[in-house]
C-alpha cells in the first residue's frame, strides 16, 4: 500500500495512537448529541439549557487552551499530552456519575478544561513528526476518529444508554481511554526538539509573542468560523431527526453507523486528495458540498430513513473535507518554536467560537409543545453563511503558506 512507503513503523504507530486519542475525545463530545433526545425529557431541561451544556464544554476548553498555550512549548509533548489526557478521563468519569443537570454541567466544564487542550497537542505532535507534504494524509487518518466514533462509539453508546441509562456511554469512554493512556505512557517517544529553540523564559511572554504576530492573528481569524457548522447542527441533530424527520430512537444508531462507515472510507481519501491537489482546493469543494446538503437537510420534513442516510453521508463527507484540509493547512503556519502555543490558541479560538455557535443555535431553535423543533431552517442558513465567509478567510492562510514554502 502507498502509505507503507511513506510512513515508518513508528509513524504508523503514532497515527494509530493519536487516532485513538481523538476517538475518545470526539466521542465524549459527540455522544451528547444523540443523548439529547433522552437527556432533555429525563432531566426536564429546555433546548436552551441543553445547548448550554454543550457550550459549557467548549467555553472551558477554549479558556484552558489559552491558559495552557504559553506552556505548550515548554515541556516534552508526551508529558504534556499525558497530563491533559488523564484529566480528561477523570472529567468523563465525573460525567458518568452526575445525577442532575447542575452536576452534569459542572462535570462538562471540568472535562472541557482538560479535553480542550488534547487536540492542539496532537496537532503539534503531528507537525513535529510528519513533513508538510504528507500531513493531509495523516490528518485524514486521525480525523477518522469522527467516523470511528459514529461506527463504533455512538451506536454502542446509544445501546448502552437504552439498556441502562445515559451515564453508561461515559463509563465506556473512560474504560477505552485508560487503555490508550497506558499505551502512550509505555510506547510513545519523548518529543523535545522544540525546547532548544525557546527564547521566551516566561510562558506568558511566549503566549503574548505568539498572539501578537500579525500573520498568526490573520490565521486565527480564519479559524473563528470553522467550528460553526458542527456546533450549531450537532446538539439538536437527534431531536430534529426524531421529532421532525420521523425517525425513532431505535433507528438513530443505524443512521450514525452508516454515516460513520462511509466516513471511514472518505477520511483517508480526502487526506490524499488534499496532499495531491491542494488543501485549499479541497476546503472549497468541501464547503460547497456541505452548504448544499445543509440547506437540504435543515428544510426536510418527515423523511424515509434511507434518504436521510444518503443526505447524512454526503453532508459528512463535505464537512470532513473542510476539517481535514483546514487542519493540515494550519500546521504549516507556525514556526517550530511557536507550534505548541499556536495550536493551543488556534484550538481555543475554535472551541470558543463553537461554544458561541451552540448558544446561538439554542437561541434560534424553538421547541413546540409536541417536541417539534421550529426554525431549524434558520439554523441551516446561518451555517451556510458561515461556510461561505470561511472560504474567503481561509484563502489568506493558503496564500501565506505558499509564500512561506517558496522562501
């Protein structure tokens, strides 16, 4: 296979490890969406309150990412990753034990403090280990964690929730995460090459120097709208599917599984195409596909399961194209000595923007007395507008990276 000629054995191992890490972190976030149809009636909460639970994770993740950014280039990346991953697993265990809405909210905030940093550290590790010309492929494999969480995690999590209660999926994540953490501790090699390049002794001075660089600031501005689509549509996806589209709770695991299986195929392919034909070109194509399908999906009424599956598969392919290509493109923006701080700030901006998007979604969507969600089409139009604007902003990042590589 082609990737066997490109990656060493250890690089393949690191792709697998980082993918499993992302699998647990993504599943921890994504599992809330299908559980929404169970949580809202069981905890007696409104769509606005449920949106706040989702956004609470994002806001705490964004805040912790900013606070951790100055320290991200001061430590061995392996130790930095392990510290935050252990904290994330403890927070997820708190979610599994939370009996009320208030305690669930507190647990989500705690989990976000640690979970929000993991993604940026993982991207920094990818940037350290892999050359720019293959990072699209690597991000394609790592982003398969989204698909794997749908193929394996969400159906199993929903089944556990149906068999026991909504706490069970969180316990599942903790069990898998412990195994992943042990593998990182034993097998991952230290990553310290960036330490020799540090010029700022004070972490907060390092953070200030990172966020004050004009070309970094322009890249950060391009990140603001990247998370909008997922954070606006995902929290109410299960409720919209059951109340508006006419699906049953028993059909949701099959819908997520089929979408995930398709995404397992699309992820690596999109990564290869990004490296071959240009990361920005794939971002534009993904944005066009996503915009079209979001417009269709958000205006559906009662619809057969098969049609919803087809729409979901194509829509997820478009969203994956955006995220994989944008993530790979962003890895080429920072210098080595700023990489950890840049990725932490970038991740924080994405999380905070996503949190605001989730709050906005909660403000737009209205639940009718019969549970039907109204103004979901407004949500779709808002997401489409954000995608169009992000295409314009991401063009600057592409031009900057091309000029940087030409020097």
